[in-house]
């Protein structure tokens, strides 16, 4: 069960989720100036992350998965990569069946803009309450690649994260 919970934590964290207002640069990290093109991408990513967080808190896997492009790949520790919307939606649904989020606070630390791609790095803190068992807490870091869409939105195309905690904690 612990292995499954670690995988669940990794799934959740990989999505770079943020509570509304929780996305703040880490100490010493400065958001780009408003005139910097990366500033608009950063703001759009924070908005998308907030929508994802809200969907996860209400247990809506389909809404949460809508943050991803159709061909997205999610790579989590201790689990095979999830390729595409169907696999990501199924992974989220399985996770939400087993846990409730008590804390989810990622922090975007940088956004690098490269054409129609934005590379987000950050750290997170989270708490999860399994349907059976004690609450689990985790901290870690993530890297998410976003692609600017024709409709002006940003969708995740690649996602990876890992915990700062020792294995088995």
C-alpha cells in the first residue's frame, strides 16, 4: 500500500498543482518583469495550475486532466510513463478514488520561454489523506513543459517530479 501511496503522491505532484494564490516564487527567485514575455506565460501557468488544484480537490479527474495536451507524457517515479489523455485521466481517477488532498502547495520557481514552449520548474509541499490510513506529507520538486495552444492557452506536454523524502517515508 505504501508503494501505491508514493505513486499517488508522485502523480499528484507531477501536475504542478497550486492552490489559488499558492504559486509564489521560492525565496531568492524573482518573477520576470511584466514587460518580459515569460511573465505572461508564468501568469497563464499559475492560472492553469489553480484550475487543476480546484479540480483535484473536488475529485474531478477529467477536469484535472484537461490541463494536458492530447499527446502529453507524465513520467513518475516507480511507475510506467502515462502516454496521452486517456492514460492520464485514468491515472488521476484511480488516485482520486484512493485519497483526498489536505494540502497542495507547489511553488513555481522559474519559467523559461522558448518559442511556443515554457519550461516550468518548482517545488512543492503536499498532504494526502488515504481513504484508509494516516495522512501522508511530502515535499519535492518538479519540471513541467507547457506548449502554447492556438486558442492562447497553455497545455502540459511533458511532466516529471520527484520527492525530497527518503525512499519508504
